[in-house]
């Protein structure tokens, strides 16, 4: 989960960042946290689809948190907004920008947990953002089945049969997936998500949809160990590598 904290109080930023890291560890969903001191600084780097949850203080120097939220919503309708501020006087106004929760400082970890629960699956799903055909595109990792590099772009296949393209080379794309457990580069130009695999064969993966993906002979032993480790974790009821249970 990618989160942004927009708050001009360093102490509050540090405390909230600590809560978020703790939540990620407890939910097997690592959290990436970036902090910004004001709305202008945040909006300079903002891109639709880049953030899952954004925490905003209302009282910011220059552009206040409400105006920052309005500008965010003009560009991104899907990210979750949570206000974290010193008074509840703007709670009603926060609904105008479709905020998910309103935290009044000071608050503890339990209240932060409730706020994230209100965000629903968006707070637990893991995404990577890639350059798509029509601009930045968020890929939900749990839904990726396998990917193939062809014609200088990456063909992405989803578990539900859908597909899309990432306009980037394999060297830039593959590490985005391989940084998460459950993804494996079984062959040059191919990355498979073990959640899509029905069976490991002597030279390939049989996918749940009946397709077969070849496994490099030189990589087979390593790939087999990774797949067995994944399968063992699933059998024990642990979280899968894309953050689902």
C-alpha cells in the first residue's frame, strides 16, 4: 500500500508513519510511506493512480488541507483520503471530497486501524504503477497471472482473462513484480504469479486456464524451490505473496 502523509508537524508525521508501518507488518501488507510538509509540495509530484491512501492535515501553511483534497479529487476519484487534524470542525466538509475517515489528533493506533478498515480492500491490495497506453496505470498485484515481454513492451495477463500493456522494457518492469513474493521469472521475458499456477511440470507451469509457460532449464531448480515454498505457505493458511489471505 502506498501512502502519503501531508502534514506540517514533523512529530505527527513520524508518529503516523510508525503506525502505518506497524499496520503493514500485522497485516502482511507492507506499507510504503512518503511525507510532505504542505499541499503545494505534494501536488507537484502527484499523479493519478499513484497513491492508495492519503492522510491530510487541514491546517497547512499556504494551501490548506481541504483545498489540497479538492485538487486531488479533480485528478483522482479512487484514492482514499483520510483527514488527520486537530479539530473536528471540518468533519462535515470532509464528506464533500469523499473522505474515508476523519481522525482528530491526538489519536492512537486503534483509531488508525479503524480508519484503514474503512478504506476497504484498497488498503490491503498491493499495486504497482506502470506507464500504460493511455497514461499511468495501477496494476493490482493479486490479479496479475503472468506477463510476457514482446515488441518492446510488456503484455500483462490477468487471472480473470483480461489483459493490458505496460509501455516499458522488461528490465524496468520485472523488478516491480519480483520485489513481491509469489512472482517468479521462470524464463527470459516471462514472469509468472504462482496464484495462477495449477501444477508444476518437469519443464513448465500448467496454469489454471490450461495454458503452459516454459521454465528455463537453468532456472528450474530455483523456480521449483520458490513454488514449493509458496505452496507450503498457502497450505498453512498464510498470506499469499500479493497480500491476500
